[in-house]
C-alpha cells in the first residue's frame, strides 16, 4: 500500500475518529439544535402568518405583533437566561429550553384565538432563548480556545444551510392552497414532537 493510500485510510480510521477532540462533535449538535430552535420560529414566520390569515382572518399587523413580543421577551429575559446558564450549565438549559419549545409547538397546534397564537409564540420564544443561542455559544466557548471562531462559524453555517431546506419543506407541508397537505396544525404538532426528541 502506498503512503498516499495509507494516509487516506488513516483519515477514515476508527482510531482517528476516537481520538478526535470532543468539542468537534458538539459542532453538528449545535447546528441541529439551532436549526430546530430558530428556523420554524423566525425564518418560517411568513409561512405561519399566511396560514393563520387564511384560517382565522387575522391581518398581518396582528400577526406580526407575535414576533415583536418575542423580541421584547428576549430583551427582558436575556440577563435571567444568562444567570440560569451559569447556575445550571449549558446541557441542562438546552434540555429545558427544547422541552419548553416542544410544549409551545403543541400549544401552537391548538390555536383557536389570536391570544393563544401570541401565547404559543411567547412560549416557543422562551424555550428558544433558554436553550439555543446563548447556551450553545457558551458551550462552544467553553470547549474551544484556539479554534473557537472557526467552530462557531461552522456551527452557524450548518444551521443556516439547513434552513435552506427546512423552510421550503415547511411551506410545502403547511400550504393552505393545496389539499391533502398536513396543514399548519398537524405540522406544528410534529415540530413539537421533533423538538422534544432533539432535547
């Protein structure tokens, strides 16, 4: 076997992967959690807005308030979230945050009033705040020193690229103009289950 082939085989050897720094395994974990935590809530807001408008007749101003409420909530609770992460650790807060998000999506699937829509969005945003950005960045910050910026950049790229695929899938599933799709309620319920499973 040539030296080139030996180098190639060693690259994919079990021993090489076993000896890999544990922090690198957290990079795709960060990407998956961020994908589930942020894409359906923020990047797919337009999809939910159209579905709610068709289902209940609410206007865009009423619907956009939900996103505004999440920003206010995040601004107020940010220091509290940071304190909880310092006190309980990143892994536990990611678990708690994802469980809260899952419960929020289950509530979202049962929307029958505008205020329930607001409440569901706030619960999802609370879970997202507790279990995604701050907790995950703290986690990577704790595991990396020399390659910290690269690890964070790679993690963000993973979640952003995933959004390119997830948003069209959500739009296809929710589309109110095409019959025999899952619709907004069942899609939200499935998202709740996936979020809890990821936790």
